[in-house]
């Protein structure tokens, strides 16, 4: 839930947040953001299936090599941290509100 709070703070748009939560693929996001999210989703769910075409799609969407590195690193970091927390049974901190 604290990821939702962070996204809410960044977006400053509750309607957009709800649209993203319902289905990010139909939310009113730029093509570049959708390309980024598609890449992050594939990297999260099936990292062994990543190919050069996935990187090329980000380049075609306007991302620089540095941007793509940042996207890959942030995606991988969140996967790592969540797997460590889940693997150790770490509960969500009590001070994190639901909204």
C-alpha cells in the first residue's frame, strides 16, 4: 500500500491513479509511459524472455540508454526487495497507512 501512496503523491491526480489501478493499459498515459510499464512488467514476470527488441521499444519511445538502465535497475531493485521481504515473512510496517 505504501507504493500506492507514493504514486498518489507523484501523480497528484486521483482519477489517473484509479485508472492505472484498474488497468494501466487503458489509462490515459503517454505512449512512452506505457512502453516503460510494459517493459517493467515483462522484466518482472518473465525476465528470462527479455530480448533486444524490448530495449529497442524503449529507445523508439524516446528513452535514452541511461533512462533504460534506470528503468531496468529500479524494476530489478523492487523485485529484489519484495522477494526478500516476502521470503522472510516481513509484515508491512504499522505506521504505513492504507491510503
